[in-house]
C-alpha cells in the first residue's frame, strides 16, 4: 500500500506541475534567459530577439560598454550557451547547464 501511495503522489506531482520538472536552460523562455544573462554578465540593460535556436541581441554594462549577444539553446542537452562581444574589445562566453 505504501508503494501505491508513493506512485500516486509522484503521478499527481507530475500532472499538477508539468513545467517544473522539464524546464532547463535549454528550454527557458525569454524573460528567464534575459535575467540569467544579465546577472552573469552584470548588464544594466538587455534586449533580446528570438532567433533560430535561441536569441540574439545587445546588452549594456554599468560602465557603458555595449555587448552583442548570441545565445544558443539546446533543449535535448538542457543547455544554454552564450557569447558576448563588447564594443571595447572585451569578450566573454560560457554556458548554463543543470547537468
């Protein structure tokens, strides 16, 4: 009976919260991507546009440097990769993954 109760509890949680179990950096929506990239790159503003496989856009740091951003999402791997090229010659790249 305990095993049955655990199975029912698990199934209910999956049915009631389907987005929570499957959301990864590879499937994040634009507001979440903007928040995470802004935090990682310490941007004071960010503007993204949907592109094939992710987003492109620009961001501005507190010191005024402007970055061209390219963000690629891979839903199968649950991974988001980013490249930021600054107008003053700086660059940064990285990834976000739950694995």
